[in-house]
């Protein structure tokens, strides 16, 4: 057995996605920050795991990733050993003569862990920190047009959000649902309150606003406390831990 080199900390939450066992729990990694290519390059240089400078590694990595994306767009699949990537077409064709229709069909990329990355799992252990102090938690996002889970968004389409204590209530400033651009964190797109079709503590159904092609963080801010008769004095914000994409 490989030596344990890494320790992941995780909190336990109620599982809103299963009904068979109402008492089961799920673990969520207590992630401090999302690392960029620059962060990884600087870490490798600092640890002594790189024989080039951090800036040179960052530059080379960005060039490689850009070329990978270019070749994926030509229909090639990629196998780095650490991960695989491929391009897929989603949507059905009604006849052999039907052409690709962007309004009906969608091209998307899929990434999966490779054999080298799987080997690293044997060096990881998990430290369970106990039950989390639960405010609002977003567990899963489903794009209803494409069926994409925790990935794609269809602007002006329907989005199903499940979680805990995510009912949007309260009159304090900021209460509501918004999508924050990963490219420009100051650029946000708010869901019209009239476009919240289902508004339950564990499930929301919304109509998405227009979202330009970009990557987004989903944020839900609410004063819902779990008590129908009492709102929180200060709103709480739940931030989904997955990045959502408009292609």
C-alpha cells in the first residue's frame, strides 16, 4: 500500500438526493480555494518539483492547453495519462438526412481521470470533521434542456437546483439567485424573482437569464432559516462548488 501523502478534510451533510434512507449523509470536501495554472506552477517551483521557472511552466502549460482545445475542436480525443478528454454531440437526429442544428444539438467536451491520476488516490486519506454547521447548501444543478449535471447552462432555459435551505425568501439587499462570471467577478447576472418557478427548501426550478458564453459560479442568498415563521436577521449565501459553463 502506498504511503499516505495527502489528507483531505470533509464535512458531512444531509443527503437531499436520496429518499431510501432519510438519515444518510454525504461528505463534501472542505476546499479552501480554487487553484489556477499560475498557482500550480508556483507550487511546483517552490516544492522543487520543477526544473524550470514558475513563469516558464505557466506559459508552456497555457500554450499546451490552448493547443489541446484546438485539437479537440477538430474531433480528436486526448489521453495524457492523467486525464482523458473527448468531444461529444448531444441531441437526437430524426433522420439520416438531418443536419446539425445548434438550436437542437450541442457540442461539448468531456474530461475523465486517467490511470496516472487514479494511482494518486492510494496516497490520499480523508479526515471527517463531523457534521457541518448547515446554512444553505447547493447540492446539484441540472440543466433541463441538455440534461447536463453540474456543468452546462442553457441561457433562458430551465435549471433545477437541489440542496438544503435554499428557499429564496427575505427582503434584505442581495437576497436572490445570481451567476457570477469567472472571467470578471464584478459581472453578475441575477435571476428575476418572477422566474423562480419552484421555490422549496430543497428544490428550486428557475428560468435562467441571458448568460453570455463564459464560466460561472452560482450563488443563492436567502434569509430562510428552516422555520416558516422566522427569517434570519442577516442573509446567508450558498456558493455552488462546481463551475458552470455557457458554451
